C-alpha cells in the first residue's frame, strides 16, 4: 500500500509539473474549446430572440451589428458629464495613480470589436465598440504584479454602479472601455464619456459613465 501511495504521489507530481509548464497552452486550448461549445448565431438572427439567453453561450461572430437607433438601454440614461472637468481616475494597487483627460484617452491606441450585450428579458444589442484597453491604463499606472481584479465605477454620483472583473478578462481585452459605438461618439444615454464593454457578461455589468478604474489585490 505504501509503495502504491509513493507511486501515485510521483505521478501526480509529474502531471502537476507538466500542467504548470504548459499553462499558456492549456489556457489557449480552454478558450478554443469554450468558443467551439457556443451556439453560433447566423447572419440575420433577430436580436429580440436572444433576450433570454446567456451571452457567454453564444458566438456572435456572424451576427449583424444593431443600428444605434435600435439600441435598447436600461438604468441611468441622463447623467451629464462636463468633459472639460471630467477625469478618469486610476487608484488602488498602482505605483503611479492617474487622472486622465478625455483627450488623452482618445490619443491612446484603440481597441475596436463587435460585442453582444444582453439585458436579460429586455433587449440585446450587438454593437461595434471602440475604445481603450484597460491593460494600457494599468501599464501607465504601473499596476502591482499581484493585482487580481479591477473595479470599474460610474458615474460619480448617488447612482454609482461598480463592477469587479478578474484580471484575466482585463488582460485579454474581454473587458475594455468604449468611447465610440457603431462609428459614432458614445451617446449620453449609453454612458458618455466612457462605458465598460464586457464580453460574455450581462448588460447590468457594463458600467456606464465610467470615472474610476481601481486596481485590487484580492
């Protein structure tokens, strides 16, 4: 029995070592398998048929972009920011806290992707979103290496909504900050000047009127 235990310990140790050494490959394989397990939405699929589905279960690659005039919206939609005074704050687990102006954000390298948002039971929008990678902001702020999550908040008011996202979704640009949608500046009702775009998350996790990106270590 003791020899058997020793043998199993060696086997498990070997497998664990191999798993650790191949972590990036396994992560990529996991992502590919997850993508392949999704329901592929064909071109022409009506977005109203998606309102009771989980966006994480759907592949919207072929789905047509929803015209901006047909976008649904929920929650706060009339918050107004003075863009001349507005700043994107980056506090928390960083060595160089930031307060970024809107023009500085527009000058950063852009991320542009079509992402499906579903507000369960109400509407689904498939928009072409353009903005900035939160990774870029974290690099500028010199985020601590042991940071595990990022909390995005907005607006700075009694109606503030805060959502926390794991660092892997930040690093992969699964979650980024948009200032344009469908080739137009983000409308006020959809979160101007910045809103979170959160692929595979429900619409209530897409924070509008973002003013703060806080780096968390737990």
